[in-house]
C-alpha cells in the first residue's frame, strides 16, 4: 500500500501518511473517485548552449565579460588583416592579370602541336620531330605565363604601383596626387569574358598608363577613384 500523493510505502492499517501527512484513501474512495482527464504535458524545450551555461561562465578571472572581450579581439583581428607594404602604406588591392590570354596561348600551342604531329605522321617523318616542334610552339606560351605571374598591380593609400619582370624586375609608381582621370577600356570580346584594361591619365606623363587584362576592371577602377576622392 502506497501514499497517493508522495508514493511513500504505508502499513495496511495506516490512516495518514507518515511522510507528507495526507489522508490515506480507502479502497472505496479510490474506486468511486471520478476520473478527470489529464492534459498532455508540454514538451521539454531544448536550452541553447548560452542558456545552459551559468552566469559565472561569462566572467573571466578578473570579473570582466568574456563576450565583450571576444568582440574586442575580433575587431583587433580585423584590423590586423589589413596589409601594409614595406613603406608602411596601406595596401588597397594587389592583383595579377587575368589568366584568359595565357590560357588562349596554351590552347593555340596545343593545336599547333597536334597539327604538326598529324603532318609528321602523314609524311612518315621521324617521330623525334614531334617533341621538338612542341617545345618550339610552347615557348611563347611559357614566356607569356611567366610574365603573367610576375606582373602585379598594387594600389595603396598614396600611389598606384606596377611591378613587372621575371629575370629583370621593374617597378613604376604613380602617386595619386598626379592622377587626373581613370577610365576602363573593353572591347566586345573582353566584355563577354569579364576582363578589360584600366587607363590612368596622369599630369606628370604625356602617355597614359594602362593596367592590362584584369578581371572586373570597373570594380578596381572604382577603388582607385575612391582613393582619389580622399585626396581632394
């Protein structure tokens, strides 16, 4: 026999529960008691990882808020992500030429090699001519590829810098205060594949300076113009 309220084990002749003090129901009272429908309980709500942690979890050993400290650290990391060159100038972008002209040159070299191989096989010429002609056809493409890799356009908060050259390095600096105009040059084919040239008109030079064959030229031209507005 058990208490209907707390579940304590009772003696058969008990009238009250010796734990909670509730009156023990007789067999007749339990049988004649009307049954009341019990509504289903609400499902338990899952606590988020933040709710599960005690308040002391957010305080470090000095009693400061760790969340605010993490936000400060995140902002500090974002500031560290800014690139500076060896002169302490902030680098806005550093880009290379688009790979499309290099890929077109490799495709042309491959097609010429295939044609040369077919002609050598048709006229029964010695096979060692095939790698010889392949080297001859691929040399211009390799030179163009090396020039593509070693041509870099850099915009800082004070100048535009053009670095080029593989064996012999050359660098040209255009101060922002000397730039008069910036515009984009694209022909139909370049617009279809998303590349173009940025033309920079300067007061210090009679000829215009060109940033050739880059992806999204309008985007980078706008970035140069934004830096020019800072000098106005």
